[in-house]
C-alpha cells in the first residue's frame, strides 16, 4: 500500500502497512505532531486517523508568533 505525502510543497509516495495511523507516518518522517495540521484527502483530521491505499496526506506547518 502507498500514499501520497505532501510536505512543504514536496510530494512523495511512501509505502505504508495496513492500519497505519497518521501519527505513525509523522513519527516515521520525524515531523513533530504539535507543530502541524494534517489534511487527509482535503479534510482536516486528527493524527489518530487510519490511512488507506492511495490516500493523499498534506502536512501544514503551524507558525507561532507573538
């Protein structure tokens, strides 16, 4: 199974196993969960969502400021 991962404008296909959660992918890609918003097939989701074959996962960096 594979998904399309979009991060900072870069697109790549990554292989995943069945029942993989977004949280697992973020850890694998070394992306801190606290610093991003995730869209799965265009919908904002939480990191406990399970991805499926051919899904599109977009990582959006949250910018903090004061």
